[in-house]
C-alpha cells in the first residue's frame, strides 16, 4: 500500500517512551497540546465520577472486603491512558466517547451485582427480577422482557478485570488447576471455573441461562458453575445450545427452538411474560447499531480510518452482547461517535505520524495486552483496521410487529446468538474461519494480517498451515503473535510485542517510527 503521512503539526509529546519509567506505570501524564490535554483531563475527572458512583452504591464496602477482584478497578484510569496514548483531535474523542460508555456499563453491572448479592446488598426483590447470563452470550432471548434485568456477573471478576490488571486471572487459574482442571484449557473458562470454585462470584438472580459460547472448555466451565448455582444456591440454570455449523440452513429450525426453550424457561422461573412491543423496539435499536458499525467499517476501508483499535472491539462487545438493543442510550452514543468519525474523515485526522500498512487482526485477542493495537500504529505505522471479533452481524433483522415477523423473530434471535462475538468465526467451519478472512482483507484494502495465536485455542491452531499457504498465494503479509489469552506468565507483554517487532525488522526490513516505545518496561505494571 502507499504510505499515508500525517501532514498536521502534532503538538505535545513526540517520543512516547519518555512517559515510561522502570518499575512505574507512568513517569507522568502525556502532554497533547493545551486543548486536547484539557479535554483528556476532563474525561479523567468524569471517569473518577463514575467510579465514585460505584463506591456509593448499595453493598459496595462489603463487596470491597469480600471479593478479591474488586481492588482491580482502582487501575481503570491507567487502562484508559493506554487506550488513548498518542491520540489527538477526533481519534482521542472517539476513543473517550466509546470507552467511557463501556466503563459506565461495567460500573452499572458491578452495582447490580453488589446490590443483589446475598452477602452484600442482599436486595432480594431486585435479585428476583434478575437473570444471570454468560459474559459471551448474545442476550437476544431477553429482548422481550423489559421488566427483567440482565446481569453478566462474570464480567467484573473476569473479563473487564483482566483488561485492567494483567495478573487478575492468575490466582483463579491456579485454583482451577489445583482442583484437577488441565493446564491446556482456554484460560477464560478456566478462570471462570476457578472463580466459582474459590467462591468469588456474587450470589444473586432468579435463574441463569448458559450457552455453548465458544468451545468445549467453555462448556466445561459452565458445568462447574451450574452445579454450584443449582446445588448450593438454588438458582436453576438453562443450557442453550446454538448449532456449531451456524451458516447451514438445515440447522436454523433447531436454533429457533433453542431460543423458544430459553424464553419458556425464563417465563416459568420469573413469572414475566414475553412482550412483543418491547422486542421489536429492541430489534430496531439493534439494526441502528448494525448500520452504524458497517458505516464505520466502510470508512476504515479508506486511507483515513477513524474508529479502530481495541476500543472498537470492546464497544461492539458491550453494545451487542451486553445490551442487544435493550439500552436506549447506545443509539445516542452511536450518533455521537458517528459525528466524530465523519468530522475526522473530512479533516483527514490520523492516530499516528504515518500509516505504512493496513492490517486485519484475526484470532482471539489477549486480554492482558489488549492495548497493543495502539502500539502497532505508533511504533510501526501498522493500522489495525478491524478485528475478527468485531466482524459479526452483517444483516438487519425484522423490526416491524406483524404475525409473520413474530415467527421470523425466533430465527432472527437465533441468528444473533449464532453470530455473537466469540463464536461467529471460531465456529461454522473452514469457510468462516479461513475464507472470510481474505474476503475482509479485500474489502478493507488490507495488505497485512496479524494473527493472534491463542495457544490454548485448538480450532485456530489446527488451521495454522492453511493460513500460511493462502496468505503466501495472495501476497499478504501474515504475522503470527502467540499468547495465552488471560495468563501473562506464558507470554509476557514484552514477548508479545517482540514477536511483532521481529517480523517488522526481519521480514519487512523496516525501522520503528518511534523507537522509544519498541521495548517498554511494563511487565510488572498493571
């Protein structure tokens, strides 16, 4: 591709390595010029306002001393700083707008967890209106229950905690292995199982729905969690199984029946009845989200992409999985981001000094070094246009209430569940995992693929050779970067960045744009 250079005079720190110091998180905050620094500082204050709101919620102080994972959230501001490193103008505002709402959503989840928890807030009336769901579940089957609260109780102790503190999962992984779970299982479900064994989940909810989200390891973890929910806490759990070959037409009737079964279970356990009016309102908002995301991707296919990086994936996770049209606030955030994206595109705003390569990010990302995508831009000029987990819903669903659409709705909800973040490409066979990658490369005008090679993910590892051979045929640069998802002891942050740097130097024969951040002393940091 042709190199695209930033022609603007970028105020503030030019060599970002000066911000880091051995043994510390940061030597000082980043100077971005007066206007952007003041905006960034205002967002920092807003973040602390959200965190203060959590600290004043019901059951907070009991939870703080009861649950190991609570202390991780003191490091949230540092996580945000890693997401905004080197950013100015519209890219800075897009990132803050998106990640700010993700933080708010997680804060609401924490407050709900502590409020309903029998050990902390012990609000039984509230708890009886809550349905527990897996953190990787597309909650489409709850779109017609406006009177119920969805609680992803696995998000605070596992998913978001590991984004903030790289070592947050280590204790729980060790607990799970102490009880006989193999060490080569995916660390995500292994961590969730360890949290349950360690009795570090909140105890709340009228019922739970579990899904065969990603792999056998996920189902193993669910079985351990379900046993504790049902046998010790008296919370019944429903197992909803989406078909693995989800692109095949002959499995869609089965998939729709699974949705109907989950709805019946929720009605029986909670006493709530399905509301079609609420469902189609949610469906309309889901379509709005899909249209916005596809437009952002279209702009990312141009020489001046705007909304990309880790925040793009996390925002889609939160919008689709955690809310699935239930929140009336997300369309407003989508609109705000869209205005910034259009403005940034018109002004040719760039995140870094220079864009040398356009990169598709494939595979499952490591939780503990998710900010690496920004490092790629700033250090090597490689733009991560989008990632595998964000290439999800491609079509709109029925949003008008008619007898025909009510029946179609079950198939639409099944479609959403089948194509959720963590399974749409890891399931479905060779076509979805391999062939679609090259289609996306052409669509996004990418000349490079960074392949996250999650060491414990058997489905990706098995296709290593096919990816290599087909990338070579197409003349696409393929960079393999190994990691172990939630466990930094297998591959450290420095080792992960080192794999990418080695490829850029040895194969691409290039030098870094900012050599001061090629090696960062952050392996002991959060």
